[in-house]
C-alpha cells in the first residue's frame, strides 16, 4: 500500500489602505515614528467591538497617545503585534 502525505498550507494577508489623512507620529513606547490610528477607527481595522479595544488598552499592550487635536490615537505597530500574538497564541 502506498503512503499518503497530506500538506496543509495556511496563509494570512493584511491590507492597509492609507488615505490623505494618514497620521505618522512618534510613539513613545516604540521609541519610533509609527502610523497612528484614531481610536474610533480601531474597530474597523481589527473587527473588534469597543469593549475589547478598551480591554486591550487597559492591559497596556496597545500604545495610546494624544494627537495634536487632542483625540486619542493608537500605534498601528502595537495593534498589529497584538493581533499577531492572539493568532499565534
């Protein structure tokens, strides 16, 4: 009887669209310039509800700062890293 081998390939993709309002700023926690996302838009990127986003912010895993107009922004690098950790964990 011949042996059979089953190969499974999993792929992930990420699409980031940047508009004219894209906001790069200094992230103190990353100690680097990073793309910043308005807190109101985090759910659009991650499909999370507001309660889950607040929980992540409270855990300190998301980097939060204030934009020049005083609104809360989230470091996109920290958001993507957190999402990746959840997938692999």
